[in-house]
């Protein structure tokens, strides 16, 4: 892997995780500690990372959660592949809730290109997408949370209390092999949890960078998730554990 490719990979990973350890970098890049050190020196001089003892941080780490637009720039090909896979799991004439987030947005685009679905969403970016198909699109109202461009809060929860879905396509900020899916903020966790409870089938769309990096607020245990669409290479014991919990894992490559 050339230096520019490694630099792009490091910044993409930081856009998703916000922080990486030295061990993370060596394992993910498959290079020596000296190479990692040189790469981080170059990126730090350019203002693209903040080096710390034991690892590296995204420049926005100390100002809070990354904005939606920053997350959207990370790994677009992988997100598109996962979105395409998730959309293929939705049969004709289904009612679908599509969660906010950059990976679920990729799935939502595919669903809106169809003519046979009813799509509910609390994602402002998905509501703003150009319409290619004739899917019925319904907005979940509420207070706009700017970092994720998601409608949340009491009004959103009130809307959801009247609804049921055939499918819920959900994203996550972190995944724990034992505890399940989590996110960074309470009001978003409440929407995700409620939508999972109101769907006959729950499809989690979440990439490999979230695996073993749980966020602060859990919204779903593994036994409440039916499908996980990911690009995460799982070990045999990990896959067996998820299968035992009732999760079907769909692994894609981009």
C-alpha cells in the first residue's frame, strides 16, 4: 500500500471512530510501527490528525461528535455495497423505516429508486434526496439534531407511537460482540430502539470499523436484530455466536 493510500485509509477510519490506537493502526494497515509513525507525522503536519500517547485522534475529537458531512466522506464504496445488499432483503410492497446515518442513507437511496415500497424516515438527507423511483416517502417529524441530521425527541416518538413497519433498517455508532448495537446520544437511541420494537424484521447496516468499538448508549441486543449487513470479516466463533442469537450475517465487499 502506497503512502497516500495509507493516509487516506487513516483519515477515513478516524472519520468513523474519532480515535485509533497504535495497535489498531498496525493491524489495519499491516505495516511496521516506524511506517505508522512517519504517516502520522505527515498527517499531523497537515492538520488532519492529533497524535497522543498511545494513538491518534481526529481533529474534531475534542469538539464533540463528527458532523454528518464528515462521516459521509468515509468509505463511500463500502457503504454503497452495504446499502445495495440491505435493499435486496426488502420484498415488494413492504413498509420500511430507514434510520438516519450515512450507511443507512446508501440503503435508503436504493429503496427510493423502487416503485413498490412505503418508506418512513427521520433522516433529513434521505428526505432531500432526488427521487428516481415512485416509492412513497413519509417523514418522521421532530427536533432536528444537527450532527446527524436526524429528527428526534418527543414529537418524533409521538409519531412513531402510531406506526408499525415490516422492516427497520438501522445504523449504529458501535457494536459489541456480547451487548449488541449502540449509539452516542440518548434521543437517537430512543428512536432506534422504538423502531426496532415496531418492526417485524430488523436489518442492521454497519461497517467493520464499529466492531468491538461500542458507543455509550445501547439500543439493541443481538437477539432483537434479524440481519446484519456488513463488510466485517468475522471469526468462526464470532459468527457462531451471532447465529445462535438469531442474526443472519450478510458480508459484502467493495
